[in-house]
C-alpha cells in the first residue's frame, strides 16, 4: 500500500449521470437557508478567542505624523507592495497590522502541521530578492513566517510599522489630497497613498451550533492555537499535554486536514466531527536539494517559475511543468482531454464536458485512495468526497487519511447535517454525546460577508462616498486595484485581476509592482492624485461580466465558501471573477499596461 502515489485510474468506465446524481444528493443534504448567517462572529462571549496568544501588546504613543504610503495589513499583500515601493525608492511606507508582527495568515495560523499547499518555489514571494532557498517543496508554517519577517527586515519595513493596531477609520481629505488614518491605538496620521491588503480569509468564524457558549472544557480556534494547553510547538513537537485528554475537532477543511494527524498522534482520544469530507490527494512533500537549487537559481528564476506555474495551471500553453503538483496535474489532464477533441468540435459545451470527465476521473482516483489507505471500510466510505474537485478547496496530505487507522481516532460523520448540539460536557451528534476535555474549532474564516465587516472599517472617499455604498451590488474596480471616487487608494488582492486562486501571492506581487510603478510616476511628476475614471471602471466591469466564471461544478457544487454557501449571490458572484482571458493573459496584459507608462483609464492630477 502506497500513501504517496495516486492509484491508477479505475478500470471501469465512469457513469457520468450516476455521479452527477450522487453529487446533487450530497449537495442537497447540505444546502441550508441561512447560508453564511449560520456562522457566529467572535464577539461578546467569544471575543477572547481572538486574543493574540503569541506576542504581548507593547505600549506606545499614538502617531499623528504624515507618511507617503500607509498599508493596511502586514501579510503578503502589504509586504510585497511595500517591498516593491522601497525598490522604487519610496521608503516612507508604514504598514499597520493587527497582529504582533508581519505575516498575516502565517502570523495567526501556527497550528501543528500548517504548511503551504502551493509549492514553496512559487508560493513564497520575493525569494530571489531576499536570497532565501525554501527547505521543502511545501514549506511548513514557521519557515513561511520567518520569511515574512525576512522580507520585513530586508526592505527596512519594521521601523515604521505599527503592530497590534487596527484601522478604524479611513477617510479621504479632499483639501489636503491625502487619507486620514485613525486606529484603535489613538493614531490619527495622514498618508498620501493607501494600500488595502486585509485578505479574504482573516476573520475567524465559529459554527452557529446550539449550546456553543455552554461548553465548560477548554476551547480555541485553530488560528489561535493554544500550545500552552496542548504542549508541543509549531515545528511539530508532540502535543504532549494532550496525552490524557479527549479532544474534539469541528471541521474537516484544509486546516483540519493538516492538524488532525498531529492531534491523532498525541491525544488520548480524538473525535473528528465531519459535515463534508475534503478531497485529499497525494502531497509528496520532499526537501529541496541545495545543490539542485543553486544550479537552477539563475537570475530571474522565480519569475520563470511563476509564469510556468500559471501557464500550466490557469489557461496558458506551457509544454514544460516545473512545479509538478496536484494543481498542475488537474489542469494538464483537463487540457489533454480538450486536445483530444477534433479542432472543429472544440465548442464550449464539448470543452466543459471534457473538463467534467477529467474531474470525474480525478475524483474517482481520490476516492480510491481513501479505500487504499483507510483500513475500516465504513470509515473509508464516510471520508469520500462527493463533489467536483474545485467545488471546495482541494487538499493534499500524506498522513491525514492514515490518522483514521489509529485506535484513538474516531470519525464522527454527521451525514452533511453538522454537529447537532454542544453541551457543557461535549458534542452531540445524532443524539449521542461525546464527552470532551478540549474542543478545537477548525471552522474557517469569513469570506462571503461584507467588506466593511471583514476589514473593520468602511472606506470614505471623495464627497463622503462610502465603499459599502459603491459596492452594494458587488465589487467594482479596474484591475481589482482602483475604485472610482477613492483616489490614491489601492486594493491588493486577486479578484477582478488575475484571480489566480491556486497561487494567491503571485497576484499580490504583480499588484505590488503595478502600484509601485504608478506611485513612482506620480511622485516624479509631482502629481497629488491618482484615480481611475468612472468610464474605465465601468468598462472593466463590463469586460469582467463576459467571463464564464470559475470552472468548478456550478450549481451542483456542495456548499462552502467557494460558492457563497450554495446561495445565489447574484451580480456580486458574477463580479467575483478574474480577467476573462485567464491569469496568464492578465499578467501579460498588466505588464504591458504599466510598462507603457500611459496608465490608460487613470487620471493623474
Ligand atoms: P474551511 O472553511 O475550509 O472549513 C471549515 C470546516 O468547518 C468545514 O469542514 C465545515 O464543513 C465545518 N463546519 C462548519 N460548520 C459546521 C458544523 N455546524 N458542524 C460540523 N462542521 C462544520 O476552513 P479551513 O480553516 O479549513 O480553511 C479555510 C481556507 O484557508 C482554506 O480553504 C484555504 O483556502 C486556506 N488554508 C490554506 C492552507 C494552505 O494553503 N496550506 C491550509 C489551511 C487553510 P462544510 O465543509 O460542510 O461546510
């Protein structure tokens, strides 16, 4: 039995109709009227779950000065944008970050087993600029957090940064042509330009399970791992304080897939409460050979890898696959299927059918893998994912399924219904109470909620225009960066740009480069304002609406944050897309756009 190689494709032909039926049945079990509202915000009784367990808050004086560029968020978006600005000679950059250091998601997510899901060589930004060689094909969280700090130090971003600080108000000051930034630490400073990198997945959420506030055991969310309680550390040391504990974990998404093996090894008993299984494909992590790396790392290497990954993964035409992982494998298969169609039969419907066949084949392999690894057939059956691979975040792991072979690990499947109740003593499913000492919420992060709620502030632009008002029917930008009515403000995120979800940092580094070019141009020519015209924003939105959307499984997808919990989000969903021609085409387009120096669609005043 091999746990690192996908079994070959099953010999029997795939019954497309039967699979579609099964997928719809499983989806229907999970659809619920309350959609995103099923989740709880961490407020009131739960506010303590948001406390920073890693860094004490240091007292400091409020800032009332002026900076050229202020950036909200010290994760990859802020780091790479600031780095590009510094490279362009703009040194006066202040990052405002709610955590105690740089890192964003990698600052907060220190749960055991956390590692990147996209290959380090393309996932970790600015490797060439900082001279770092990733140690593994998929680096673990401590290395990625250290890399964030390395970027901060390398580009001199620490001195001006404000940590443990949350922006509460961002308003455009028309008379002074700058932004006024107010924070929860009493700061009230101004910035000529602002960047927003608050990330799509940074507000942890809790499942709205009846009785959740009654549990009297120990509880925490995976994004604030309590090592003081569990023992161990983010480097993978055994969670030795759990040896006499009954531990429950709610959720089986990408986070749970990574931390369950560690809990399974350490806890006296582990109960994994499952609503929807993840698809878990082969990980095949391996160390990166320093000799190979130094031979390969000639100037420009990371850009070549980035372009190659995108070309393989998202609509390009690469013949070589440098990364070779689950993401590129799926895309290659789809492409191969399409290429087997005679040219005159490559219609949209035929291509979608070819995509569906490739997807079914892949998912059958992933389900066969469960049978090959999990010894108890009933448990194996429950761990199989019945949806198309991109309906939910695909997972890759070589010891998650194996964890269910350990005698102390119990899968408590809820058949799509979710946990019934939480009591002072534990968790109830199908009328059975599972007593627990510790309950861990691997219940994810807010995605489909309003920008203002996730960011913690509303942007107030020209003439008092609120971003929440401008975006009331959905996001409207040019390039996913500029919004009309909000001069000198830049959004750094994938949507309405390349929308390359398989490698989010690539979107961010490109945006950073674009922003630095525009800011340099404004400073060189003493322009006070940069703003997208209304016409250019409208034209970009019109272009986006020609996009066919993400090729997932559409309406038949099981609910999750990828599809607004299965609820029709109307225009907002149709706007949550990328450049219609695909990510590779977008990166080429934006490179030409900024190199031209004409910055079409923008006004510099
Ligand atoms: P997810 O939102 O993916 O998972 C939440 C889990 O909680 C789901 O399994 C969900 O079930 C379950 N759940 C919610 N409510 C209930 C309930 N009432 N009863 C039982 N179960 C419930 O969160 P994650 O933190 O796992 O991942 C979020 C995202 O973060 C990932 O998709 C990925 O983008 C990113 N991530 C990336 C990693 C990486 O790159 N290495 C690692 C970890 C996360 P259901 O599916 O039925 O809704």
